[in-house]
C-alpha cells in the first residue's frame, strides 16, 4: 500500500510500549495511515497507554498530518479488576479507578511525538457529538463490549471522508477467537455499502469509504 518505512526509533518505542497491538498489525496500521494521512487528520478511538498511537503518530509525521486520540482513560470493561487484561499498575489509588493517561503521556513524550499526537480526554460518544472535521482515517479500538463498540461506530464512522478509511481492531469471525462486538461493527460497515474492505492483517480490518450511506 505504501513504501514508507517506520523509523527504527519509533518502531522500538511502539514495540516496548504497554498495550495489545501485535507488531504486524501495528505496522499495517502505520502503512495505511501513511497512505491516507496526507488527506486529512487521523482519529483513534481507544488510546489506552499509547502503543497504537505511536504507529499512527509516526505516519502522521511522515505525511504532515496529525493524530487525535480519544479516550476517557478510565479503562474499558475488559481491563477492569477481575478481567483477564487488567493491569493493577494502572489503578489510581487516590480514586480507586483505572487511569492510563499518565502512562500515555510518558509514552508519547518518550517517543518524541507530542507534536503529532493530540489527546482528547472524554467519552467517545460525547466527543463525537461535537466533532465536525472530516477524517482521512478512523481507527476504532475502544471498548469491545456491544454498546461502546456500537456507539464508537455510529458516532465516528459518518466523519470518515469519501475515499478515507475505517480500520477496526480485534475483529474475530469465530466467537472462540475473541469478542464479537468489533466483528459486528466490521460487518455493519461492509453491509451498509458505504465501505469496501481493502486490507486484512491479523485481527485488523481496513475498509475504504466508497459510498454516502452509513448504516
């Protein structure tokens, strides 16, 4: 899709950052963002600790674009205490709540991407209701339960510009491989006729917007 190569220092920063993005999928995300980032801003839903934001930020630097990454930083359902992906080091003892924002800030600062990556701290649906800028790329990787995944798609997919791309992470066709909410978002986008699939890397699906109606 692109002949851009991720700089070694940023690749190293991404690989050592806290998060759940496999390297092959992260590099695919970088390549897609390089191919489309010159057309407008890149938006990420679901920041966590900034791992995927490094891949996107590297592409934003390459294309002269910017990444806006949206998260309330209190943790989605699947990383709360008692769940498999819970990280107790991210709990703020003052409030007894998850708080990934300080780690994210350190991650992006250490990678030298503070000029390329803009953090918006808030709930996805609230920010989406205020958003008006067409997006060259939208990456949905927020909460994986049914309601937050649906809200992320409904709130943000309409902002993808014609010819822009929607990327969805953790898409598993078989329930035994993973949760189904991201898969249903992916299928909904395809079935709307507004998107066509252009790339598949692991659990990452990339769809280009080709039509006006987003169901």
